[in-house]
């Protein structure tokens, strides 16, 4: 599988309602199943710099940053 942000080949961890992406370039994040469906349906491409900055701003919160459908629309 590939990172949804940069396209790098990564070992995606499939969870019940999301995927965890351990990308060495973008950092660790999760993307919800709903966001994945929208991403594929609309052929979305994230703004790489914006998405990476958002993930970096969320680190240290004690949880893995989650890109849900609302956040995904903002990171385009």
C-alpha cells in the first residue's frame, strides 16, 4: 500500500474502522474508513506540505493523528 499523503510504499496497518500509516517521510498517522472512501471516490490528492504540517502539530498529544472525512477535506 502507499501513503495517502506522499505516495511512498509503506506497510499499512488495517484497523476495524481506519488504517494506520507508518510513513517515514510524513510520520505516523491514521485515516478513517470514511475519508479513505472519499479519497478514492473523488480521486483526491492531499496537499503534502499542509498535511505534513498538520500531522506534526498533532504529535505529542498522546494519540496518533487521525485524518477523518472533515479533516481530509481541509488538507486537500
